[in-house]
C-alpha cells in the first residue's frame, strides 16, 4: 500500500491578547502574569498598553511616549516562585536598542538590592559601548556579584538554573548553539525564595530614550521547571 504522507505540523497560533482591563492580568506561555500599570518616576512609569501577545504567541513589551511621558513595560508571575530552571527566548536583536534601554528577565523578592537574580541586557547609558551587554547579577545586600558579555544577535536563549544550595548558573546561547555568555554564582550569600519572576523593558538614566524613539522586546516563550 502507498504510505500515508507525513502530516505537516500546523504553525502555532494564538488569539491576540491584551491585559484584562479588570485586573491587568495576562495568560501567556502557560503562566498567569500581572502586568504593571502605574506612574512612579522617569524610567519607572509602566503602562499595561505596552504589553500584548500576538497571533503567533509571541510576547511584546514596548516603550512608548504618550502625551510627552515615556512608559515602559513590565509583567511578573502571579504566583511566587523559587528554585528551578528558568528559560526564555528573546527574538529581538538588542543591538538596535537605545543606550538607555534595559530588557530581560529577573527574579525579585525585595527589598531593593536584596534577593534578586538578573539576566538583563543594556548599554546602561554608556554611548561608547558598541554592543549591548548581557549582564548576569546576584543581589544579596552584600557587594554585588555580576558578569557581562557582549550580545548583538536575535533569537537568543537565556537560562538561569537556581539550586537549593544557593548556586546560580546563568547562560545565554545563540540560535546556532553558540555560547554568548555563561557564569556561575557560588558565593555563600543566598537569595531567598518566595518572590516573583519578571519580564521587563525599561529605561535607565534620565528615563528617556536618547534617540527619542519607541523601543520593543519580543519574547517567544518562557518556562520554569
């Protein structure tokens, strides 16, 4: 008999989704997220209008100007999280971001400068930095431990493995499997569990893109196991 042809997988599709107008929550990549929507200070003004999921299930975070005020984008898991492996894929090439833009994912329990694990990309306001810097940072209230790597390509996979021993392994790889950066934190000072995981695109420095243009970060998936 003639063998049946192998079916062609259907492309993944989603309904375009925006945060709920009732509680500013959004379901994406199997998780429920709380989307920030408030004014605090330049660089820390957040609008729920800057977050949405497109019809290919990609998450978009934008920085926009509304009436002369710049608004960033941030969302966090509704449920608290802890030890495990966190992975997200960033489709955007950050090379085109303005020097004042910061984008990526991080765990945070607080208070400020305590109990935070960061994987963020930025030039940190420095115009002399050619490539964006992928920065891995552990905040424990002690002197900050961090490591930087140049990143200038799209479709990068960002992974953080947080073990009960307190060890944290960060890595970023390219679409071809090339290692962009990796770093392991092994200091005795530990970060507490029970915080939230965030995905964020925000502004450092003056809180304004120096080129005066809107910015965007697109993430195709997120998981924590």
